[in-house]
């Protein structure tokens, strides 16, 4: 660990839904989601905090969301508006540092170890950024402050909305040791379930495992698990990361079974991928379907087209064809994902989407390209 590094993670609070509530007074204080309507087999792109009280979350099929909250309000996504606000927010970040690594339109890492305002206090800078965002956009953001990206990311989610959480270098190892595995950024629900089966419930439990044994159980990601169990994350805040793919995947607990339910969840994932394409303007040539079964066996199927794949119908049709080539009878699925790659990197602004676990029975993740 390097105690000299000072990293802030800023995460807008229910960004899309909050924008709609800001711009539409009739939505304020009510459960709303941004996304496709149930009759069009849409998916939730974002949920207000009022909607989250009903267990509604991003990537959930809109039909399921409506079942959980019959008076739910559906707002049509306005990605041009969200992008414009995101540009305002990033301009605020640049007032403090040029080391800004966007993860999506609504969140970013900032390295303010050295900064443009010559303020030695990362906590004070985080507060100033939160205030600047509110003054500029009338929206709230939560902030996490620590010595690395892993800890800052976890900290930003601890006191939402409009929260500020600081994990000092002297607190890092003890904080991670007490942290429940399900709260680890970078450990999805399916992996957490396997860890629970192995008796790993907290960071302290994970820390007791040596790296060799972790590799036997979890493969190439084990080095990451070994490091974060000790509060170590050596990844730098990189303002120039280029995304090579756009995708979404859902893990399921209990496992997914039945072709009807599998197709419904596949459609919801396609909706999420389509939304991410819209907000970035990206195009790609290759579709990859990933399926992880209940026994943790994983397969992928890909198809590359001569031209760019851009439309939702084309993505869904290709994904369904790939799914049809997999034997699904009498099987249970732990994870389902779709990735678009071979991107036209000249046509869109480079935003990097990191892993985003959700505390729900279905957890959405985004791919790092």
C-alpha cells in the first residue's frame, strides 16, 4: 500500500432517475424508473431511491419491476441530456485534477495526490466537488476517499445518497477484514456464493487463504482477491483508458432455469447493452454470448459480422441464435452475459465501464474492455 496516494471516487446518486425527478416535479418523491416499458419487454436502466425500496434495480426486466410496484412510473431515457450533464460534471473534476478516469456517465475516479487547488486534504476536495456538482446541476453525488481505487469505490457506496466516506490508510486493513464478502467491489454474487460455500464470509476469512489455493478455486482473478483482502490495489487512475468492448451480464441466485425465463433475461441484458451503445454512440462487429452454468463451467459463443452491429433487434437476433446452439435442457444457469466488441473506436467518446455489483438477487455487471 502507498499511503501517499489520495483517490476520490465520485458516484452520482440514482443519476438518470434523479435527472428525471429534477426536470419533472410530478415525479419527485415517487417511485420511477428510466427504461423501456413492460409491454415492449423493456429493462430498467435506472431506478429512483423510492423505487429501490420495492427491490427494483438496474437491468431488471420492466415487467418484473411493475409487478413489484404496480404504481411505478416509467420515464423514457434521454441520453443526450444525461451526456450533457456528465460533461458538466467532468468539467468540474478537471478544475481539481487532470487525472480523471470516467467509469460511466455518472461516476469517475480522481487522483488528487497533487491537485490544481493545492489543497492537501482529499476530504475537503471531495466536499468541494460535491458542492460544485450540486450548485451546477442541482443533483447530488456521493464520494469515497481513500488510498486506492478499490477502497474509494467501496467508500462511495456506503452512505448514499449525498454521502461522504473516508477510509484512512491506517484503517484500510481493518476495514477490509471486517467487510462482508458480498460488499467487495469486484466480487459478484455468484463468486460470493462460492466463497460462502468455502467458509469465506469476510475479508478476514479471505485473507487467511494463500494465493495458490485461491488460484485452484477461482483461477486468474485470484491475485486480485489476494491483494484486495489486504487493502492493496495498485491500479493507477488512468485518464486515457480505451474501452475495447461494451457488455452486460447478470448473475442469478437462485440459478436460472427454463427456456422462457432464460429468453426473458437475455432480452433484458440486450436492453442494457443497447442503452450503453446509445449513450456512447459506439458500434461493433462481434457479439459474444457468455453462459456460466450452476457447476461453474463456462462457455462462450461469438459471431462476427461484416458490418457494424448497431440495432437492438440485430443484437437480440444474434444473441438468440447463439443461445439456440447451446444445450439448455435440464441445466441451470448461474450467469448470462452479452458483449459487443471489435468496436469502432473513432466514433464515440472513450468511457470505461468497470464492474458494478448490485445487492440483489440478480446482479448486473459491466465489462472492462
